[in-house]
C-alpha cells in the first residue's frame, strides 16, 4: 500500500489550513492515482530528483521521469557521482511540477529495489530499451538515445524503485 497525502491547495480560493495535508489515502497501485496527478507522470515533464550527496546534503538533479507498472525507473550513467550516491542511500525523492502551474505538483518517495547494468547478459537490453523509450517520450526524434558520450565508453544503470509515499498538490489550471 502507498500513502497519498493530498495537500489543501488554493486553486479554488483561500482556505483554512491551506498548504497542510487535507487527507491521507491508501492506494495499492499507482494506476489508482487520481488522473489530475497521474498526468504529471505521463507527460514529458522534467522532474527534480533528490538523492543524498557525499557531504550529507541533498543533491538535486533535473531528469527525465519514467515508470512502468508500479516501478519508478531511474536511468543514469554509471560514471556519475549521483549513481554512487543512489547506491549509498537508496532512498530517492522525485518532484514532478506542472510547467504551466507551479501550484500543481506531485512528490514521490521511492526506494531502490533492483539495479540493472546495461552490460548485464540477462537484463541489460532492458536498460537500453528503457533509455530509448524515454528519449522518444522527451525528444521524439530518432529511435535511440542521442546524448551518449561520443567517446563510446558511457554505460548506463537502471534503478527500479518501489513507491513508498506520494504527496499531491493543486490542479492543472
């Protein structure tokens, strides 16, 4: 079960206790998420991913967002520091904010449950396929991810994550 905390927003005017949690609901799957918020996951909206950095402070990175079923998917280059930070502290928070209305957002807290390397003989092809899929979602041109290091040595890692908690706020318009 995933707890969804719905904040009281101001989209319909000022309210007592605004910006505090109005209700906490339980869902058994992210497919049950209210469409007002699920659309943030489905549109090509950049997210901000927070991981604990090496100095003990949160490190924020704008990223592409993807999920499949009930798993949030984080695809990163093997050599980047954030890859090691995710391994060190496998708890990640992701913020998806509507670019047309900053008062319509969703925060997702996840825990890494599986790490797959692009070179893995069994599941490595899935890492590349998923990367190409999000390239299509966000860029829409070409069949393959087009931002690999031209030196040819970049290897990717896919972290499959379980959703722990969700917080929602606002409406699209």
